C-alpha cells in the first residue's frame, strides 16, 4: 500500500517514513504543498498523510483543491492544530481522518489501515479466501490454520491481491501500489514476488489461490471461480 | 456605595416636601385671610344690624324720654305757676304781644297773684334806674347768697306804657321758685327719677344767667347746662348724654319751659307800639326781665340696655357662632390641606419612583449588557439607540475597552495556539523517532543515529522554549536593562565577526560598514541580540549568491543600524505583520526550522525596550532593509556633529570604507 507523507519537519519525516516502511507501506514524501500536489495528482496513493502548516501551499487549501478537482484519495490530516474547530474544519474540507501531533504510531498505522479497508469497501479486518486468512491488523497470514510467514513486501502483495479478490490486478497496479518512488522498476520484480508468494501460500495447499491471467496480470481466486481451480488441479 | 436611585429619590422627595410645604403654607395663609375677612364682614354686618336696632331703640327711648320730659316739665311749670306772687305777665295787663301763643286770655286771671303792690318809688327816671340797679344787683349777686326772688310789676292799663314797677322785697321773698320746686319735687314727694331744674333769668341788657339749680342729692353734682344752645330759634329741647357718678352713662333731655315766668323774652313788636314815645330818655319802652325754667330729665342707659339685652345677646350669639364657624372651617381646611399634601406626596413619591426607575433603565440595560459580556463574546449586546445620550460616551468607551480586551484575548489565544503548535511538531518528531526506533531491535549504529536525531530535535525545542520564555519575560516587564556607554561601531564589528562564517557557509557576501566611535548609551546585550537576530534572518531568507550588509552611522541625533539583504523581500501586506509573533511570511520553516516566527518579535521587543525604533523597507525579490534607530549618547561627539548636520552624509560617504580612525575627530 502506497502512502504519501506530506510534512515539512525533517526529523518527523524521517521517523514516520521509517516507521511506515517497516510496516510494509510504500512511502513517498513531499515537504511542501506544491510537491504534494504534483505527486498526489500523478500517482494513485492509497492514503495521503497531510500536514496543514506547509510551505507554499497549506494543507487545507491543497485538500480543498483536490476535492474540488475530484481527487478521491483518502486523506489523513496529521497536524499540530488540535482544537475541535481545527478538526471540524479539516474534516469538513474533505479529510477522511484527523490526527493531532504528537501521534501514537500504532494509532496512525491503524487509522491508515482502516482508511485502506474503507477504500476497498472492506469492513472485516480479516480477509478470507477459501482457507486463507489474512489478519490485516496483526499482519499475519494463515492457511488451514497454519501460520505462513511472509516478508513485508510479500505480505503487502498478498494483501493487495486479497483486496482485489476476484479481479485481475496488473503488474503496473502492483507496482504503483507497492513500491515507492525510489524503487527501481525492473520488469520482472513483480513476477519474482508472485513466485515467492505462491511458494509460501499455494505450495502444498488446494486449491491454488493465486491465479495468473496471461497477458493481464494476477488475481486471487474468488468464490465463483471454481473451473480454473479444477483446471489447475487437473494440470 | 451610594445608590443613584436612592439619592435621586431622596432629592426628589426633599424638593417635593419643600414645594408642597410652601404651597400648603400659601394656600393656608390665603384661605385664612379669606375666611377671616369673611368672618369680619359677617361680624360687621351683624354689628351693623345690631346698631340699627339699637339706634331704633335709642330713638324710641329718646322719644319716650322727650315725652316724659315734656310731661314732667309741664308739671314743673304748673308747679311754678302756683307759686304765690308769681303772675304771668300776660295776665297782668294788656300786653302788646298778648296774642303770642303762650299768652293766656288776660280777662280770666285764674289764680291769686301778688299784684297791685304799690311801687315804692315813683315812675321817675331816677326811680326806674334805681329799680333796675337794685334788681340787677339782687339777681346777679352770687347764687348762694340770694334767695331767688323775682320781682315783677306788671303794666297798669292806666300807666304809661314802659313803666315798670316791682314788688317790695317782702313779696318777692315769697317768690322763691327754686324753693318751691325743691319743696314740691324733693322734699314733699321724692321723685324717683333723675332730674334737675335750672332757672334762668333773662335781664335786659345783660346776659342770661342761671339763677337757680334744683336737683335731687343722688345726682351728686350739678349737671352741665349749655344755655346758649337754646338761643337758636325753634329749639325746644336738647338730647344728650351725661355721666352720673354711681349710675353711669345716662340719656338726658333738657327742655326749656314753654314760656318764661316774667315778661316775654320776645323782642317788642314795633307795629303794636304806642305812637308816643315813652317818657324815659333811653329805655326801651317795654323791656322786662323774666325767668325761664329748664328741666333736665335723665334715664340711665342701663334701661336702654336692658331693653336691648335680647338684641345684644343675639348679636353676641351670632358673633360667637361665626367665630366658631370660622375656627371649624379653618380646622377643616387645614385637615384637608394636610390630607391633600400627604396624598399628593405619596402619589408623587410613587411617580418619582417610577420616573427614577424609568430614567435609570438605560443604565440598567447597559449594566445588563456589560454583565452578559464574557471572554467568549466581547460584544456589548446593546444598541446605541436603546441608550440615552448621556450614556453614549460610556458605551463608546466600554466598547473600545472590550474591543481592546477582545483583541488581547485573541492575541493571547493565538499565542497559546501558536506556542502549542510550535512545540507540538518537534515533540511529535521526537516521539515518532523514538517510537519507530523502539518498534524492533536495532543495531547500535541505528540507535546512535536515532539518539542523535533526538538530540537535534530536543535542541530545537530548547531554543524555541528559550525564545518563548524571552518574550514572556519581556512581556512581564521583568527584563532588566543595564545601560552602559558603548561604541556602536565596535558592536557592529563584533556582530559581523560572529555572522560572517554563517553567511559564507550559505554562499553569501557579507560586509560591515562602521566607522567609530559612535557612542551609544544602551543595553549592549539586548542590542547585540537584536542585531544578531536581524543578521540571522538576513542570511536565512537570502537567495543564493546574495549578500548581507551591516551598516552603522550617525543620523542627526540618532544612531542607525541597517541590515540589508538581497533576499526574497516582502510585499507590503507582509511587511506590516512581520513583527507579530509566530508570523512567517510563507509559513515555512524550511531553512533551519528554529525561527518559529518569533525572531523579529523578539527584536522589536528588545529595540523598544532600549528606547529605539525599528523599521523595515522591502521590495519583493530584491531584498529587505531593517533599520534600528537609537538616540545617540550626549557628550563629546555632539560638539563636532551639531554644527554641520547637512554635510554629514556627504562627508560620510567617501570614507565609508577604510577610514574608521579619522572619522572620530
């Protein structure tokens, strides 16, 4: 899941970036309003963490512009302004959530996750697919009650597939949502990770959950998708 | 504390009481006068009517008295008529005036008389004269010494007219009229009334004289008698008042006898005079003397008063009634006045209460409005039109004060918000850094890096707190200034030394322009701090390859520090606000992140604290010039500078560089 962190205080940027990345998010950073505007419009972020006091363009103005232009990205305001009036103003301008500094990191991450779930119309923090269970809160994966250990990148990929269960996700989608701006885009990195994931999730289990759509991308098996399962099984 | 309402009401009541009292007194006085006048008129009327009645009574009384007197007088007259020897002249012989009303018919002498007495002497002139002499001597000797006798000798038909004869003293002695009266009225039959007889003698050629007075002893003294009043023709009687000791005031009627005893007092009638003259040489032909009886008859007034007693009583009763009425009316009037006064006082006090309450209602409105003002809402919820004109200045002042308060509160709130904001961001950074670091085990290198980050953030935080504290101290007015005499040029040079490395690190050109000494009496620490802040700003908000210029020069009686940069500059709207706290031109903390919009506020506070002023000129994208002006220290340099202030700039510019030593002289 890709997050844009808009914050002009360097130490905070450094800390949050590290924290988010260790949590498996792909993090882009913007240190002023203009940069944030450009990045937000060019990339489909899952969540934007937005400060208000920013150089050049302040956060509220920016948010208002985005919403007016139909930018539907989830925005979490993270700001030092903590009065009720500020919160109301932020939420009424179009923010999806509002947190005041200083912030508890766990809460921040949880709220970002909640926003991501909301983006996929997913209320249940447990994503289920046949006997696969993904606990988005604890970031643990089980298959047939058997814990599967995944790296953050693998987990993120599986979660992304699970959020789009039954739909094909292209490589570029995966790329856009799982890798930040500094990651080097090598053509087969997605395929490599898919392979890792299949080894951990599908190997030794039936049915195969991660399906390949040749020429399109990958998808997680949906409930009404039995034929490919039997077909694969047949192979 | 005094209540306006109570004191107003008090004054009002006092005034009211005074006015009511005055009005009441006036009304009372006038009413009293009117009532008393009416009473007097009424009393006069009663008195008048009484007097009329009394006059009537008196008239009646007088008439009765006159009638009585007449009767009495007639009685006395007749008494005298019977005195032997006294004869009416009319009856004595033919008289020329015998046809007078009193003259009885001469043919019927009714009574015995002393007549026909031979005259002692012949009717010679000498005799006549002798007779007259003796008669006069007899008559007009002192009354006590003579016994009143009257001699009368009538005419004889045969004698020549004008001859008189008189009786011999023997006969005359019997003619004691007074004695006869006394005997008849006092001695024989004591008359109960008050009366007096006066016998008056008329003598030819002489004045009339009272020759005898008869009165009862109880009268005490002779009553006065004015004979001359009767000389007026037609006067029959007189009525007057006399005082009788022991009896009191009395009414008196004096009545003259209807005819004299003796010859007529009437003058002779010439028509009937005989044609021949009398033999006597000078005598009037028929001249005689006579006696007239005057009767006084008195009644004490007490009789009249007895008769009038009923009237008097009625009058007195009426008067008393009127007095009572008046008194009652006055009492009633006063009671009414008092009641009206009390009633109107009460009514007016109530009215006054109402008026005062109404008059004070704008004040109450204002105070209500003031009491509704809170720290949330400083507006006075009252319209200017609702108040009276007198309160408008107060309202204006209150509005102004509340506005100032509101601004102060807003500033305070803003400051608190700003401070919390400025503190929250570094604290958030600190916490986030620590939290991230603690999420999983790290290498010692990573921990070190984290700690270093934390230290940097904490240092920023410390600086920020320091600045806030500085401002708070300045605000509280606790910051002491320690004034010493310094050289502004030296101070500028010291600042330059400190800032030059920083400027060069930013790739900026830096120049100091200061020729000293420029003596200044100020707090060097604060001035240094202010200049350093300005220089920091100049470095921070500069463009790459720019320059920072610090200049100190004397400007008249002042010394000016100028910090010029070639930075981003400011539009006018920003220029007005840069000295406000927490204000940043672009709300950015991109450079060092330390200057949380407090630097210029602190500079301004410092400069103002040491008695200077700060101003800024700026052009966007060209640069800004901050100018701190301080009064120059008085003393030695003023002598050289004052005479030629206009030439100063011209002189200064050539030696801007490189000649600091000579500038002092």
